[in-house]
C-alpha cells in the first residue's frame, strides 16, 4: 500500500510540473488549431511543451505502476494532490505568496481526501471487467465527453474552456480505467496483452484527452479550464472504479454520508485551488526565448 501511495503522489507532483509547462506553450497557439492534431504539431516545436510531455510520460509511468497494484479510487484521488504541488510551484514562478484562501482550500482538499478514504476503505475489486460492462462504460463516458466537446466547440467566451476542460477530465477518468485494465493484462499475459483491445483503446482515449486538454488550455484563462478538468477526473475515476471494477466501498449510511461529504470537500477545494491566481500565474507567465535557453 505504501508503494502505491508513493507512486501516486510522485505522479501527482510530475503532472503538476507538466501542466505548468504545457499551458505556457498552449496559450500561444493559433485559435484555428483548437481540437485538431495540428495543435500538437505546433506544440511539439516548443521545447517547454516537449519537457512537459516528458514529465507527463514519467507521471503516467508512476500512475500505471500505482494502478497496477492499487485501487483506482485511491490512486486517482491522490492525483488530486497535484494542485497542492502546483501552489508552491506557482508561488516560486510568479513571485506571489499564496493567499489565505489558497491555504484553506489546500487544507479542505487534504481533509476531504482523508475523510473519504477513511470512510470508504476502498479495496481492489475485479481484475477483469466483463465486455458488457465495458460497452456501457465506454458508451456513456465517451458520449458525455463528446457532448461536452461539441458544446465547447460551439461555445464562445468563458464557457468554451470550462466545457473543454470538463470533457478532458472525463477522458482522463476513462483512461484511468483502461490503464488499470491494461496493467492487469500485462501482469497476467505479458506481451499477449497486445492481442486484446484495451491497450489500443487506452492510446485512443488518452490521445483524445491530450488534444481536448490542450485545446482547453488554449481556449482561455486557466481559471476557467482547470477547475472543471480537475474536478471531473477524480469523480469519473471513482465511478469507474466502483461501478466497473467493483472496488468495494463501505456502504453503511454513516460511511456513505462521510464519503459524499469528503468528495464534496475535495471537489470544492480543487475548484478553489484551480482558480487561485498563484497557480494560474505559474502557467500564464509569458516566456521570452533566449539563445541557449529552453522557453
């Protein structure tokens, strides 16, 4: 269990660094590249974005290891701690001191996580999810994500980054389930895992999440996209873990009340942190290219 927690927390820290680097590059891309692979073609020319992708890759490796050994509910909720790592990082980059409300929000997230995990006592469930369950999960999850993308594509103003951020969070939550499934297949069958559809679905859904997430960053202020992205991911992940993988959660009335209260606290704290000027400034500072220095 300690190894799972350590890997998840390490992934959260690296994801925080990655989002800082990626947003700084994404906001400079032309608007017409939104939701197109051309956006990635433009971003890959930015050294800061490439460094962000490398950090993302290292974070995903830790997340993969954590999901292979632990419950989705535990791992994905711990990834929320990425915003807590982003707070001091934002203060360092922007020269701002965190506000009192930021400190309170960070404490609310930690308290919410502690309450939820203690009350739910989540334990690993199925190692193999039936095809019928996957069909429903993908149909509903991808349907919701696609609807949010369509609305975001048509929207203008603040609604656009908020809707695209929510869609990216849904894609990331579904990806967590596919990551767990792929890890189980690799552990059980080795290279034969690649004769199954799950690894390829992970690549497709993960790529969709990256394109939509970068489009959300590009569409406007991070305070509009990051809250919905950061809130949707853990909520969808918990639902995938509980409903698809049948990860056991305590079901007594008192436990359910504590779980709901803890999750509400986590989402509220995440929303406040994601809107913090300290965190947003760390991702929005203009960068001047200099010879011999990565932007």
